[in-house]
C-alpha cells in the first residue's frame, strides 16, 4: 500500500522543551531522547519506538506531516487552490524533503516526500497518533483542497446535532484517517488540525495533564464507536488531544466500616450479695 495521504509524523513546536517533555511523559507515557542527526531536536519514544518530534519554535502547536509523492507538485497544487507556503522545501538527511503549508482557511500542516517508503500500520499502538481532525470554515472546500493534494475521499458522516452540522470522515483506499467539521463560532482558536494521541485511558491522561499544569478544555467523553477522547492545553499553551479505546472501570467505592457500638459499662449486680 502506498503511504501517500497518510499522517506519518507529528512535531510539537514549543517554547520550553524540558517542560513539554515532562508534561507529555506524564500524559502520553513517552520518554525522550536526543536525535543524533540534530542535537537540538528531541524524539518522543514509547519503548524503542519513535512516536513524534519536539523542538523549540513558535507558534506553539502540534504539526502533522502528510506523505506526498512529490513536494514541489504539492506546493504548486496547494497555491493553485488558495493555500500558502509557510516554509519552503527543505531536505533532512535520512528523512526526506518536506515543506510547511497553510490551507485556504489557515490550518497549518506539513507535506513530506520521504527518503524511504513508510509502511503505516493499523490499528495504531498506544503512544502513537490514532486520529486527525480538521476544524475549518468550509468542510466541502477544505476537503476538495486536501483531496487534490492527497487523494482523500469522503467516507462516512454523522450529524453532530444541535445545529452543529455534519462530522465528515475522510480516508484513502478504504482506510478512515480522520474527520472534518465546521468550527463553531464560539471556538476562540483558529482553523486548525487536531492530532489525537492514543492512550490507555483518556480519563487517567486528563487527570495527569491537570496535575502536570495543563488545562482540560473538554472533559473525557464517549464518542461514536465507543471510544473516549479529551482535549486541553499543555502548560506552554499548545492544544493537545487524547484518545483511548475504552475508559478505565470506575474504582469501587470504599466500603464504610460500621461504627463500633460503645461497650456497655459493667454495673454491679445485686446478685450474689448476702442478705442481712
């Protein structure tokens, strides 16, 4: 299977690498190590598996990388369709050619022409990224833009209710990769991509995020398919989201010990006394 159109890398741009490494270690269970090709670049790890990258840069956000067969063609096509080039083509040894783009509504993403053919595997393991969500001003126009670049197709859709419109899923060759929906007016953020980290339990991850200085914006909730999600901001202000296949079973309430009745005081009985 060609990797074209698949999300194969994720990069956290932040102002405090050390603090971010500690935060996501608690939330995603990751460790970090220096990348030998660039000592200023850290890798998020699950065991020996590399999951994402971390570098000092602004604005603070998660940046998804999507595979293309040709970076130069992708840049030309993106601009023809109303997108912009944020960072022109660059080459990273052993990785490939990449560039950072903005879609017609301002959502930022990167394209990657890999030095070798990645082999995405599904379902993804805990610690990897399991879902990608685009919040945009116009679902149909946005999907036409990305379909031209990556060949994505509409798959299933569901009504989000309360006048929120459709949540349109997209994919490629039968594989669902994410969803697109119209950003709500009350949402203060820009049009953007949201990347979901797969964790064992969304509720536990949200609790860990709060204790580590993050702010949960959407409490853990069950979504279609029976999985659980939560979203928030890390201590540096980058938005993050977590996704789990299930929610941990609630801990049984501790049984209250029955209060011991006070022992009755022994009183002297008239029994046994000699009668006069």
